[in-house]
């Protein structure tokens, strides 16, 4: 893992609403459905990652991190996307200590993003 992610993460927005809305062609119903799906699916993937880490199943972690990276990229959740991508790189470099910290960070960034997404639906 490079220290670079921790230098750039604070400058990344948690969520770029304008970019997401543009990507989804400002279709409000579709946006609501995507947010709902994201908020339901990602927590399950995060729990799975935690259990996979206990079993040192790095290929499983990489699979779920890749899925979260794709989903958060679609949602313009830039910080979640950045951390999930870094998890993929970390696994390729076989750095378990860094991986553990990144998984913790992924959970934190998801909580921040989920708050913003939920708040946007009010």
C-alpha cells in the first residue's frame, strides 16, 4: 500500500452528487432505486469482507472489494471507490497489515457516504 491514498483521500469528495445525477441522466426514480440498492447491498459485502479476512481469503476479499469499487464508482462515492481500489492493489502486493487498516477505512468511508445518500433522500 502506498501512503498516497491517505494524502489524496481528504481532497476527494465523499460523494459527488452532481456527477452521479449526470451519469444517471437526472432520472430521479432511477437515482432513488440505485441509492436504495447500494445502501442495501454494500453492508452485506462489507460483512462478507470481514469474515473473509478472518479466513485469509484474499481472493474473496478482492472480489467483493472490486464489486464495491464498481458500485461506488457508479454512485460517485469517490472515497469509498478509492479505498476499495486500494484494497485490490494491496491484495496484489500481499500486504495483510495494510489490508486490515484499509478494510477498517472502507467501513468508515461507507458510513460517511451512506449518511450523505440517506440525507439526500429526505
